[in-house]
C-alpha cells in the first residue's frame, strides 16, 4: 500500500480486566505486555510510546496510521494478549480476561511526554488518587437529563 500521507494520530487507550479483578499479576502482565508490544510492532505504521497499568487495567500510548480502524486494532491487541497469556496456562483455566469495553482519547504530539509519564506511573497515580478521569474512562459519561427537554 502506498504511504501517500502524513499523520500524527496519537492515542491513549485503556481497558480493564473483566469485573476489574486484579488478574494482571507481574507474570501475567509480562506476557500480556510482550504480546501487545509485538502486535503493535507487527502493525505497519503503528508505534508504541508507552505501556503500563495496575493489576486491574492497562494503558497504552500509541501512534497509528490513518489506514488503521481503531476498534479493530484494539480488539486485536486485547485478543492476542489474552490468547498469549491463556494458551500456555490452559490447564489452570483463564489467567486473563479483558472487559468488553475500552477508552480511547486522541492527544497532540506536544502532550506525548505527559501522557507517557502518566502511563508509566500508573501505580503511583492510583495510590495517591491523582488520576485523570479522561484517561481512565472506558465508557461514555452520559449526563443526566432529568427535567431537561
């Protein structure tokens, strides 16, 4: 495919473990993150800037080409990481299950260092309750319209 474009499509992506269970223990996290990294490396035009999270969820900062369908890309990352974690451990049951939803927020290249720092220090941010709601959200916030036409 021709690369007749210039793009700076930077995304912050987050998703949670099913039922927000603390399944991302260090051994599970290492395999899952390795799988996610490799899938991104194998995606033409995509670049991983940061990956991190806690035992209950993960965060990514990636740049993607304009030819990539974001929902499919995220589905591939989630599916491949679950497969790579669970396949060798099949006799013990599922060690990793992601929730169905995800959050994705675009950001400018000028904010890359800030977003990268936020992702790399997830445990500290959550311990100190210094999270940024916009980067933690996995579902749409629907304003209450009670009494509003």
